[in-house]
C-alpha cells in the first residue's frame, strides 16, 4: 500500500492520515462489516491450535503451520479489505502501519493495536495488543510457554496481505502475555518492495 490513502468518506478527507485511518476503521466496524462473535471465534481458533499441537507434537512446527495458514488467509483477505475500506495506496510504510492498526484490525477483530517502536528509517514498527480476541480465555500449559506463539496466525495474515500489495515483510511476535510477558507485541519489518507480480500461495 504505497501512495496516498483514499477513502470514500468525504467527512474525514481533511483529517491527518492517522486520524482518518482510525475514523475509517470505526465507520467500517460500525456499519459495513458483519461483526465477529469474539467468543465463538476464540473457541474455534483454540480448537485449531489444539489440533495442530496434537498432530505435530512440536510447538515450533505449530508456529510455522499457524503462520502458513495465516499467510494463505491474508493473500485472499486483501481483496475483501480493499473493497470494504476503499483504500488504494499508502505513501510510506508508516502510513501502512496506520492502515493495518486502525482499519485492518478494527475491521476484522474490532481492536486497534498501538503502533510503537517505529525505526528512524520508517521501515520497522511494532504493534502492541492491549486486547487480543484470539487469546481470551486461554492459558498455555507449562510446556508450551517457552516455544508456542499462540496467535502466530496473525503474523501470517499480515505477511500474506502485504505481499499481495507488493510489500515483503518479516513479521513475528516478540512478547505475549500468555507467556508471562508484560505485553503482547508483534514486530513488523519491511524487507523490500516487490515487483509487479502476484506471489504464489504457500502449499
């Protein structure tokens, strides 16, 4: 998402980009998107993670599988996101962070992670989750605390969606309250801007 953001809401056109993104996310969440039943979604996701743990018996591999699933979801979700949000392109990776936080997460999960730790070159930032619907009612077993990134599907979703708009990124959780950390933080780093070609979905 490179270039200037564009929305269909004229009333927000004069706002700074961050406020405009937030208003757009709020509008879509209230009026255009079928709201997710957070509890049902949480229980469904929890069952998925539990099944992967049973199948692979290796938390590192479960992390990889969650990321791969999320990547394939993101590759398909981006078209729905663009259609519902009216977004075109962002002028910088920092603006992309605003769109992700204030429109993307608000649209699909009803939350707005805080953007922090933006690098001086604007190619890296963190998202801090004060709330995470995926992790509600969840307590990790002791053996999973050190290795499992429970919400790793979200990293895959961002990676897949951004590749479809020609941004190759590295995305990973660096802390998680489920692992006893003080906060849940995801780090996103721009690797490169891709050429005009559609990436193949992970097998």
